C-alpha cells in the first residue's frame, strides 16, 4: 500500500499496559469511527506495514486503546512508539453537499463569485490557525481561508468549488 492511497489516522503516543497495548492519538472529530478497525498500516521507515488489530476501545477523549496481533510485550510495543497509523482512502465514508476531505479537492478549480475562475487548488495548508486553500493562479499562489461561510458550492461532478470571498481578498494577490 502506498502512502498516497491512504489517509493519516493518528500516532502511537504511549503504551497502556505491559502486555503490548498502545494508545493512539487520533486525528479526527469522530473517534468512534475507528473502534471497529480490523487492521491498520503503520509507517516503519518509508514503508506502510499492515498490522491486525485484536481489539480496540476509546480511551478518554481522542485516544484509542488498541491491542495489535503479535505485539505482546513492552519491547514490541516500544518499537511502535511515535509511529504514524494510516488506513486506505476507501475506508472514509463518502461526504456530500459542501463537506469534503482535504485530499478530495486537490486539482479542483476554484471559482469566486466576484472574480470568476481564479485557479486550481494545489493543496490545503492546515498548519496555520485556520486551514487555507492553496490556489495556483497562473504560477502565483493565492491563499483563501477554508471557511464554511465562504464556500457556496462543492461540485464533485465538475470538480469545482465556488466561493464568495471577502471584498479585497483576491485583489491582494492580483495586483
């Protein structure tokens, strides 16, 4: 499995018991979606290695307590500390309406109600306080806040997102 075909689930942050149980900090708003996982890919080096899950349960807020097959002691659990977990993109439930996964809208055209087509979405920058659409406008980069109030329509068929940005935002990049 290639990393490009997967999405990030979370990171192993701690051991739970001396029998190899692990605590995973999930990167989600819906941790209950991950309770029934049968397997998971763990990044070891530059490879995604499959592991089978014997059992799992939620532990406090965004932590998932998991027991992985054949990880039965502390040294085996130590080898998985700080490792990232991934699942295939097919695991994600389909979204409709104006909801979308970040990876889903890459290469969509961005259309502004005032300026028309402004470019192609090349990424989502979620390393800032507010996530931003990164839009290529003829070689220039335009950053547009990913804000529900700005998004008018997500058209999956035509691969476009229509937004209404605050007055002057796009102009900052076009001058």
